[in-house]
C-alpha cells in the first residue's frame, strides 16, 4: 500500500481568481510583501502496488478524471 | 523572495465528502484497490524575508485567514 500525492496546478497564463483574491485579503489584513498567490489542488490517495505502479496509476487517474489538460498540469509523487 | 507552500488538511475524523466521492468515481472508472482519498488545499505564496521569517509569516496567514482551526491542520514549508 502506497500513498500517492497528486498535485494539480493551473498552467502558466491561466487566471487564478481564488489566488488573486487571497492575495488581496492577505494585504487587507496587513501582510506586506506578498507576491503571487497560487492555489493548488492536492489529492492524497492510497493505492496498491509498488511505487512505480502507484505513480503510473496516479497519472492515469489524472488523465481520466482528476485533471483538466486544457488548463491544468499534474504531478504524481509517492509520499 | 521565498515561495512558501501552505498545506491545509482536514483533521482526523472530519468528514471529507469530496474525497469520498472522488474515490467512488475512481472505482466507477475501473480503478481497483483504491484506499482512502483525502483532499488537501495548498497555497503557494511568494513572500519576502529569510526562510524562517517566511515560514512564520505563513503560519500567521493560516491563523488569521487561510485555515479553520476547528477542522483543519496546516503545515508551512519553503519550496
């Protein structure tokens, strides 16, 4: 049993309104020097098999369900 | 300039309906041996200062805005 971490980010150039509003809210609370804020979606999933099998299954999950290849990149690692 | 990763997870015992439904959808697509699926919220934030200052500022952001201490744990690391 392995736990894989699937990290799904927006591609460069895709608008991230949640990140932008989070930045505004942080600045309104007095945080200074806040640069870009990016939001990332992460799934931690328990799967069977070796580490290699787990990673390739995670990539398959992204292609079939979890990620939108038009606007998102994904990365699968074993935790 | 450092980029911190703020990882916000649900505490143990808190229901994660999105994770549960993701597990069901993966199984419906034919993925076998899928165990627990946890959803995690991640923010990547550019901040100023040393690594230590960046981490402590990130923790402050969680306490003041990003995390709900009743149901969520957070962890701040420098990327």
